[in-house]
């Protein structure tokens, strides 16, 4: 009986330790205070640098969905935004910034906000999505998720969920686009 309790306790400890190794992914974003986010309505993609196992295609489709859901139109004729994304397979040191929620800044455009640098050590499997002003070639927003390869039992929509989690940090819409109007029109 004591042996059974000991084995059961040992199994619980091993199971608990394995659960601690499956941490959630880390998601953050940065943006430029010099940007008029209300000026963007269209976008085009830049090529994914490295496509392994069709991940770039899945990420491309997920980003396309998120941009459409925000009212941005895909175009090849003079886009206002360029979308670039990359997948980093090794650990990565990255400098981000502690900033106010982007929606709060866009609503106020308060010039008193400062960039507060933060250094991150990002785990293997980092997806970085950049929105670039097509006219100036300056990055205006960057979202990133680290540790995206931790879940070996991921579903078919796993990368769609990762991209959506990143875009949850970008709650802005194209000018004149009201998602409530779109939802009511789809219901008709």
C-alpha cells in the first residue's frame, strides 16, 4: 500500500513538472508615436523570408484575415501599409518598448509619451509581424509572439490563433470602417 502511494505521488510530481514546461506564448507589441494610424486603408505583403513546413502560408492567410477584419483592403496598387513577417527559430534578444495601449495613444496623440526601452529574451519560435508605412518605409507597428513552437499538439488553426493573439494588440480599424456595420450587414 505504501509503495502504491509512493508511485502515485511520484506520478503526480512528474505530471506537475511536465505541466510547468508548457508555458503560454509571450505576446507584445511596439509602435511609433510619429504615426497617423488613421491614414492607412490598404496593404500589401512583403515575402516571408523562410517557409518551413508551409508555416508562412498559414501565417499569411491569418494576417490577411486580421487585416480584412479591421477594414483594410489588400491591393497591389499603391498600398498605404506593407506587411512583413518573419519566423525566428532560435532564441532571440530583442529590444521592445513599454508604451501605453495603442488605442489610447491614437485617441489622444499625447506628445508627452516617451519610449521606455525593455530588453526581452525571446524563446525559440518567435513570430514578428511588422506594419510598415509604404511611403516612408518606416515600421509603424510591430507585434510579436515568442515560444510558438512549444505546443507540439497544435491544431490546424494554431497559427491563426497565434496571429489573432498578436493582432489583439492592434485594435485599430481602417478609416471609415465600422465593424458593427459590417456585422449587421452580414446578418441580412
